[in-house]
């Protein structure tokens, strides 16, 4: 079974990017895969996590990207969190950089996705 896990909040705390979700399942039941996808139609990055019942997709919408960009620039580790639990998203930084590099200027991802990624991730730092 493939299940989507929606990120409801994102923040940086103690040099960690915390992607919060309201799922009830204990995050200790999941394993990070270090793999990501892009959902151009939904303007989302997807981090894949594994559980006994199959893969689950952590949906990271565009509203979270500016905080993620800040975390990437700071070299912060990224975690999926919920009430009382957390899961380190292994390889998140490298996967994001790889995807961003591939999306910028690449019309295969759709004009809206390319434009949004360029606005958030390719903007010159202050």
C-alpha cells in the first residue's frame, strides 16, 4: 500500500529542519530510503520512506520550500516529526540538491514547477 504523508508545518530548530505531520503512526516503524521524487502537478517534492506494508510518500509542498532552502544553506539535517516521534531523512540534502539542479531550466518538469523552484532555490542569497 502506498500512502501519502502530508507535511503540515516546517521549521528550523537547533540547526535541524523539522518537517511535521499529523499522522498517528509511530515514526519508529518507518525507515528512510534516501530517495526522492518530484510531483510537478502538485508542486511537491516527495521523500520516500519504507514500512512493512510498503512505501509511503512524504509530500513536501511548495509552501515549505523556503524553510528547506534555508536549512540546505545551513547544512542542517532534516527530520520527519509528529507527536513525540522523529525520523531522520537520510540523504535529504543530497537528493534535494540533485533534484533542484535537474529542475532548473528543464521544461520537462513543467513551466510552473521550474519557475517555482527557480524562485525559491536559485534566487541569489543576501
